[in-house]
C-alpha cells in the first residue's frame, strides 16, 4: 500500500509557484472545461438540478436583490415583507417569491401566491409543479401539468423527476415516453430515477435505448453514478473511459464511487489524474478525497490535500472544513481536528457531530459532552448522529447516569428517533459499568430485532467482567445471526482463554474449522514519510525486520525492569510458556510501534492503526513503551483511539 507516488505529485503542485488550476480557467475554447466553471457546475443529482433553479433569476432591482438574499438565508418572512411593500412587481419578482415557498410545508402559501400572479408565465407553472412534488401532492401536480397552457422542456423534466423521486416509475416512464423532444436532462432524470429506486437493470436498458446523438454528459454521468452505487466499479470505469465529455459531477462520481466501495487508493489516484487534467475540484470532491485519506489512515497525504484546499482557497467552506476536521480526527491527529473546528466560523450540525464523536473516539468524553452543551446553547438542533457521539462519550467517560438521561430524553426533548445504534451505545455504557443484567433487559425491550453489533458489544462487556455464561449466550446469538462471521467465535475463545479454559478454546477452534470460518488475520499499519507500512502478526516480510526485532528485545528488557509482565493469556496459543511469550511479543501492533520508534525522531507522536481490537497484553505493553521511550503512542483499533502517555492510556483500560 504505497502512497508515495501519489503524494509526490501533490507535493510538486503545492510547491510550484504558478497557481495549480490556471489553465483550466483561462482556456475558454476548451469545451470540456467550460462546463466546469464554478457557476455552471450542475448539482450532483442532475434530476434535481433543473427542478427549481431558485437563485439564478435575473434580478436587477434592489428589492429583488433583497428578497433573493433573504431567501438564500432561509428567512422567508423578511423576504415576504419586502415583497409585500413593492408597488411594482415584475413577473421575475413573483417567480422569485414563489421559489421561496417551493419546499415542504409551505404549499398553502405557494398556492395563494401562485393564484395571485397577474400573468403567470411557464416558469411560474414549473415552480408550482415543483412545489407540489416537494409536498408529495402527486395528483395535484398531474392536474397542473395537464392544464398548463404551454410546456417547456423544464416542465417535462420537473414532472419526470418529481415522479421518480416519489418512486412512481411506471408513471414517470409514461410521461417520459410522451415527451416530444427528449433532452439529455430528461434521459438522465429517468436513469437516476431507476437507480434511486434500486432498479439498475431498467436504468441500463434505458441508457442503451438512448439515441447516439442524444447521449450527453448528464445521462452518462447518471449511469456512472448508478454503476458505482451498485458496486459495479469496472462498468463505471469502462463507461467513464468512453465518455467524450465529462463534467465535474462525472469526476466526483468516480472518485466518490471508488472511496465508497472501499477502494480509496484508486479513488485518490483518479483524483490525481483529475487535478493533472486541470479539472478544478469542488468541496464535494474534497469530501470524498479526504474520506479516502481517512480510510488509508494517510495523515501526511491528508495534510497535503489540506494545503491544496487552502490554495484554491476552499478552506473556509463548511464542507471542506468539516471533512478536514473529520480526516484529522480519524487519522489520530486530534490536535489539528480541534484547530479546524476552532477556525470554522460556519458550523453546521455535521461539523458539530464530527467534533463530538472525534472527542468521544479519542476518549475525551467530558470534552465531548461539554461541546454538546455548547451546541445546544447555541441553538443548534442535534440529530441522531449527535446522540451516537454523545452516548459513546458518556460510555467512554463512565458517565452512566448522564448517558441514561440523554438516551431517555432523545425522543421526548429533542424529537430525535432512537435507532439500533443508540441501543448498542447503551449496552456498551451499561456493560462497561458492570450493569450486565440491565444491558440484557434493554436488549429484550428493544423495538427492533437485535443485530450483530449489539451482541458483540455485550460479549465484549462479558469478557471484561468475566461473565462466562452470558458470554456464551451472546456468542450463540451472534452465530445465529451470522454463522460465517469469525468475530463471535474469536471473542468467545478470548473469554475462555482469559479464564484458562483451554479445552473450550480448542473446541471453538475445531468448530471454526468444521464450519469453514476463517479468522480475520490481525494486522497493523503505520504511515512514515507518506508511505504506509503494514505488519502482520509474526511478520517475516518487512525489510527492516532484523532491526525491529532487536528493538523489541531491547525494549522488553527495559519494560520488564519498569514492571511489565507479559500476560500470556492473550497468546491464545496453548503451547509452552516461553514460546507463548515470543508469539505474544510479535503481535502486529508491537511490530508497527517498534518500527515507528526506529524511524521517527525522538519525542514525536506515533500513530498506529489496527484492524482488530487491541489485545490486553499489547495494551499493557504499549503503556510501558510510552513510559520507557517517553513518547505519545496513539493506537486506533476497531472502535476507538487509545492515547498512551507516561504509562497511562486514555481509555482507562476499558475498551
Ligand atoms: Zn496483542
Ligand atoms: Zn487504551
């Protein structure tokens, strides 16, 4: 997993004196790029883009400008006041005001206004049509469409995409079939409609029926997006390669598609091509790219993207700011995440959520709760994701009572729907506090079918509190839900191992073999100088293995002097003691940390990532490593970050 080639290119771009994207903007003859000029960038969903293009109206008078500004800020009342005071209203003014009402919940006002327009034009009808769809008034939309004196292509497109968005595909197709001059947008609306309604086959069929001369960038992009959302990456790439014209949405769909399908490295490589071709990325591009950096734990790469964003400059854009914050937090750099948060002047609920869950995952429960209080005091409305962060924070900080309070107040005080994820957080919270029977009771009371994660969480709590019977019950439930998942078996074997029940460990092993369940191999990775180094348990591959082994031996001596005793229970291998110690000392995270100590300057932080839970011995050993080496070591495992400093871990030894 080498990111070097990718990062070098960015490095060069960043250090070059000439602005990166000059060519793209000063080359108006290039048809391909003309479409990518910022004001003409179509919205990611072509089906929606034309429905109500609210703010593109020609508004010359100061009053019109004021109305427009108020509407942009969502201040309908003030916009209406200006509107009512105007003595001379043009059709533009009427349409402008009408667009303000084209959202869910203001249909009545929209209709009143529409009926007052002295001479409504086709645009007024189109806005009204969109209003009906926004409020799911399909029949009324139909009636209006039927009695429209004139229809333009936007009327047809609004009708088609409105029906698609309401899941009425046969009706949409009937309208589409009767549309006189079908354009690219109409085709793309139909294709997107099928995709959004989960019907890839019909989308492909329709796309293939499209006459060659109609085949434009919108419908091809809709198809690329469709392939990606169904995980058909190769088909998406093939179509993308064939496209004569691509716009920003096309590129974004491809980059996002790779990242969402777990192929972040390829997504980032494509992003590099995009930049090289002079296509100017927008916040949506960066949100995918930074997500890709998080997936690869590529902090250095993320930092280079950050510089690129500053250069554009898009760093003040809320989406970019939040994506950067998230990237820093997920790559283990909480300090930079906090800095991003402090710098942002426009914070939406996503921003707050990212910072709250960032604190929670890094074990700073109290800070997360403090931030949540600040958010509420500032009048921001929390959503269900906020509460996942808050409950996680309570759990990590051991704030049982407070967690229960928040959980109970979600629906009552905040009108936030309780989801299975919240129950999982609660089981974690109760389990941590040793309230296992309460946790089981909560699972039994759940209004949903219990899912895999909730039993996994319960099993984790059983391991800590050594509750064998309940652990067996939770593991059985996990196996019932997913007989091929190794997690249940491995966790249960861990519980047996901690209690020296080796006969049972062996039984679980046999069971896994008989059921052909493959244990996910543990591996850890660390980024040094923009290169990701991966280590597997008992690794014999890495080039510097000799010096890593020497380092580990030397470390172990000093750690033992400081009081470290290897916990052989975690070896999970029923072999003689000395051998056990060796296997244990070669767990992948220990190799990665030793490599990190060797290849980074004294005193700097080390960040290691692991695909599984950190075992008890590695956790203990890392505490000692941080002590004897005087280094802050940050380890991210499946659920959280452990910050080891001066022999103590931020998780308080419960994870
Ligand atoms: Zn370990
Ligand atoms: Zn820890």
